[in-house]
C-alpha cells in the first residue's frame, strides 16, 4: 500500500472523445476555494479501502459500481 512513497501520475494520449479532464481553477478564482486533499491522497484512501475490504459487495461486478449498467437499469440511456 503506498502509504509513504510518492505516487507517480502518468498521462497517456487517447483517441477517446470523452473528456475527463477536470480543472478547479475557475472555482479557485471565483470563490477562493482550494481542495485540501490531492490525487495522491485519494489513491492512498482507495488502496487502504481495498486492503481492508471497506467496499460493500464486489466492486468489479456489482451494478452499483458500474455506471453504464446503472444508467441502463434506470432507463437514462
């Protein structure tokens, strides 16, 4: 579990037209708000949760963890 070591963030190019890029510059500029935690904190939290079994159910198979299945089930497609 990466409790102490730095977590390297790697980006790769893709031909996927969807955009998952997020910037908090606008909220910082307009509201003066800045997050207290970063991506490395989130990765450590996720590693800890997986290691301790904190997630309910099967995160790789249960519909509640798979957005496409949930959207289809709710008829939002």
